[in-house]
C-alpha cells in the first residue's frame, strides 16, 4: 500500500470510528427524564383546566389508544372527538395530577399515574398514562386508562 493510500485508509477508519461514537447513545439521566415527564403530565392536565382542546391534543401521539370503558379510542382524531365535550363549559369536569412518574432506563417510555378528582376536589378515579419520548425529546401519551380509586377490601374477604 502506498503512503497516500495508507493515509486515506487511516483517515477513513478514524472517520468511521468518530461516526460510530457519535451515533452511540450516551448515558440516560433517568431522574431528569422523570422530571421532564412530570412536567409534561402537569402541562397536559393544565390544558384541561385552561379549557384548551388544541393544547390537550398536542400531548397525544397520532397512534395513541385511550381506554374508555370497553371501547378503546384508537388514534388522536378519535380521542379528540370523544374528549371535545369535556372541554365545553367554563369549569373542567375533572382534574388530575401525577403522583408516580417512572421512566425506563432507555429513556424512551415512561408511565404516570395519580388521582383524578371531581370539581369538588374529591378523588374519583386513578389515571395511568404511558408516554413515549421521540427523537426530539418530546413526550407524548400513547396509552391512557383510568381505574376505580377504591379502597382494597379488608383482609380475609
């Protein structure tokens, strides 16, 4: 191999090494991502309080599924159509806030859950939302569900 060929080969090898290093994901700061997700869930809930259906829609992934009883709502369009009624009137019919926020070590998926309260502030349900973080770092809801926030039955029942 001639001297210029060796130099070119070495340059190509260095370039490929730098490209591989740049493409390798760095360490994920799970605590920072959990705070980002908590902030996203809080802003999502604020869109309901602010009566802003468009802002609400900005937090929902195009392929999201909201479980609504036995009939899941599939896709952002169907979800927004079904939820539009909740945005009518001056007062929100319910509110929610995250109590628990967790993110996978990969940083790609997270879950939030917490109480859903009625206008009187009393808990009526517990929500559970699964969020996906895209390549830009934006979190969007991909699954949403609610369950009774009931006390467990006494032991022995």
